[in-house]
C-alpha cells in the first residue's frame, strides 16, 4: 500500500540560565524516536551540514552556537532506520535556526553527505504514494532517482511539482521559497 510519511520535529533550547540560575543549553544535539544507527548517523551529518549552511546564508546567525537542538521523529512504536531523511532533517534544523517555515505542501527524501551532496535512496514509488496520501503537492527527490520517478505510474505523478536535487542548495531553494514555482 506504499510507505508512510515521516515527520521530523526540531526544537531549540536556548543556552543561558534557567529560573533557578542553573546553566542550560550548550550547542549540543539530542535525537529521540525509535531510530536505528543509520538514521542516528544521518542526523549527526544533517546537524553538521545545517551548521555550515547557516553560516553560508547568514554568517551573523549564531543559533547553533547558542542553542541546544533536540530532533525527534514521532511514532516511537515504529522503528525507523536508513539515510532517506537526511535532507529533511537538515531542512528542519535550518527552519528552526532561521525562524522561517518551509513550504507547507512539501515532502522530500534523500540522503545527504557532509558536503551537501544529495544521494539516491530506495523506495521512490512507496514514498510518492505516502506523500500523495498526506496531501503533498511538491516533492524534492535526489537527481539520481529521476529514473525511478519516471517509471512509476502516471496517476501517482499527476499534479505533482517535482524538483531534483544533486546538492542541498536546490533543496534549500525549494523548501524556503515563499511562492510555489511551476516546476
């Protein structure tokens, strides 16, 4: 019946002191949810890339230096593993750090490297089915998965705005654009 949508939550905890004068925060990353080792590693990679990307787009933003990050993948009863959420996790962290929401009609999948390369993932048909069930209109896929998308039935592709990313910069442009583009 296809896959299911995976939601990523990211919360910041500001460094400083709490109401009792105790230190809080420290620029650390905490990850929760029933995640396997590969997904935990993907989250670490995403954190490193998000820090570097934020410095590129807003050098004066010290969010990651002054804030702990807690990333959570809900539905703890369902085990999750694999690198497919890499670009999604980077985007979630950057959204929080910049105080900018992403497009609300967007889903994405792709492994990400430390240098921002977007790498192919498996299960494209199932991921498209899950996105359609969630009401998604815009998809970002790894460029290397274009053939996989081309091979799925037309009824699954109909009406979708699809972007292919070789580098995270493309994901960033699509995710943070304020007006959906035409293709």
